[in-house]
């Protein structure tokens, strides 16, 4: 690099890769672009190897495309994002740094506090030019005075706020959610093939580099995630045309050997900024308008993005940093070791979910919540242990999305986000999947070595937390069922559950530390 360049330096995080975001210069003459490959962040957790490669490849493709469009772009490797920015400012003589507010709390706070060598102008990460639909001010205004954060109320407000699937002030179809219609299980019907992209030379180089590091977890290949905006848009359009029409019906289903089913699997692209949330919502609504997809499917997809994704981000903003330490049920069991070694899991549903994560860094939302999260809830796994695994193991995992899902939804650790724990016995998994028919455990059995572990753990969970949940309007009736079990069976449930927890405790996941400042 020759000479100084006092123009503003535009820092683009690996979550800001769409050139339409406000951290990018509008024109090449507006200033150079900096992308940082953070060594500290890549080693902060045992991240999935495909996640590491995805971030590298997507950043490098974004840089190459911006250079081809005439922008000055630098990729700098540094220990942290702040260190990379500081070094670039010193080398260029930049008079200002422009960036979007970072989505993860630790990185956001580190950038705000860091001496970057030039003033930092943080632009809103929500609203026009942002990666989310709502600005932080809008989120805080919505959350002001609320003791509990209700997703159903937020979702209805968002539908009205953006005029999505609305008709004369009322929801199209007369109800806000068609979730009750979206609980079918495919009987012999196979989904279209998932949308994968063959790695080009840039992606191959990223894969080879990650392989050379000798760190991380999970299978590196086959790799097929979208790494460019063009690929992400193609994945979106193919989902709309091929899988959206049946997505609603089978949204909650689980089928052995089929990790994606009719799901979009667009969250990695969304969380890197390769897709914008409203363009995904609008594509689905357009399909409904032209009769290419039914309302239950379109509403279900819209709810995941306009509703759940935005709600989770809002909850994260409103509840941090207290959410990170939340542990309402005083849960302290270690994460079972089979979360890192699916071949060690002897429950068919757990083995299928963890194997999918190991092989691709992905599992759909019901596997995350009702198989993996539910098991850890019932066992009493320490919240941060599961949270860090979700962050490390999923290609779409950033703290802003995984922490509210784990602490607020799956483990009932932060009780502001849900009115009850999502606890379920094996009957739910049997109803929504084909896993139980090939499992070594009996899903109908509650006690003994052959009982489906979810069954004794479910009843023991309720029993252990009776003071908290006995008066709950939706859980209270279950205590009457438990109390009608013969005393000997109640004791057998408790002893079976205790034996399961002891077995899981005897083979815990490896311990690791997380450096949140290694941004």
C-alpha cells in the first residue's frame, strides 16, 4: 500500500456481506473497505469446521466482488476485529471508521470501547440499511415496560407494522398463526434434494486453510453452503419453488437421514448478510399471491423470519447481559459427551440430530428444541454449556441468535421469553418422527433400562420442580397424572432418571473456556 488515505474506513464484519448494508460505501470514491479475519474469534470455541470455512469463503467472495465493482478492499488477519481495524487505520491514516452496530454483545461492546486510532461512527443495524427490520430504538420502545416478552404479541405487531399478510387490518385467513396445521409427518413422501453449491477455487482454498489449522469440530466436507449473494438468492428462489409449498405441512416433522426435509436452510446466508429478511418474506408472500404456495406454508415461513428471528434479536437486545447468566431452574449438569460424538448416542432421535450437526453444521428447529434442547432441559444441563455448544456447532450460530433460543426457549433459564418450559416425553418425538421405530428404547415404557429416556426424565423433571410448576395453568394437570401412578412406579421413575443423569454425567463433554473479548 503506498501513501495515506484519510477517507473514512468502512469496516465490514462477516455478518455484513451484502453491499446494500449501511456499513459499505455507496460509491468506490467514498472510502476503502476493510474485512478482518479474526484469529481470536475463530479459536474462541471449537467451532464447526464448515462454519469456519463458510465465514472465510463468504468474506473472500464479498471482497473479490467488491473489488470487481471498483471498490478498494483490504482483508486483514488480526487477533481481534478491533486490532485489525486499528492496524488498518494506522497504515492508511484514516480519519474515521464506519461500521454497523455488531450483532453480538461482546463484539459490540469491544468495538465501542476500543481505541481504533480514529473516531468510530456506528450506523444502525436495523431498519433501512440494516441487517434487521427494526432499529434498536424501535426494539427498546416495543419492550419498554414489559416484564415478559411474548412472541405471539410481537409477531402480530410486526405483521401490522410491515403490512405482511394483512387484509383490512386483520390477518389473511383470519388467524395470526397456522401452526396447528403444520404438524404432519411425511408418509413415504420424499422432499426435493437440498440446494448445495460445488466449491469454486476461492471456497476450496478456504476449506484447505481450515483443514490446515487442525482445529474445530465436525466434518469439513462435503461442503455446499451458499458463499455469495448470488448463490444465496438462488437458494431462496429454489426453496420458494421446490419446498415452500409443502414446508408448512411438514415444518415440525423429523425423518431419519433427512436433516433438511422441506426447510429453507437459509439461516446461514441470512446471518452472514448474504440475504435480507424482508426479501425472503416478500418472496414467500409473492408465491402465495400467485397461488404457488398455500397460506399455512407461507405464514409458517413468514413467522420464522418476520416473527421468530426478529423476536429473538429483540429479546437479546433487551435482556443482555443478564441473559447470559440466567439459570432459573438452577441447572448444573454437564453437557453429555455424545453431543460431540454422535456415534456414542444410543437414542435414535438424538443420534440423528447430532449426526446432522456433525456432518453439515445444521439441524432444523424442532430437532434443536424438542430433541436436543428438551433432553438438556430434562437432564438439568447447565445453560451456558448447551449455549456454547450451539454457538460452536451450528453454521448459523452467533450469540445473538443461539443464546435467546437456548436460555429463553429450550432451557427455561431466562423466564422472560416463554410462559412455560418446552418439556416433552417420548410421545412427542414418536408422534413427529420415524425415529422411535428403530430405537433400542421403548417409547411406551416409563421405567427401567429399556425405557425411552425422555419418559422418566420428563416425569422426574416435573416432580423435581413441583413447587414452581404445580400451579401452572398448562402444567398443573400433569401433576394429577403423576400422583395417580402407584408409589412404586413413582420411585422407579425417580431412580431411572437418576441413573440416566449419572450415566450422562460420567461421560461429559470436554470442558473449554470462551474468550468473549477475542472478537
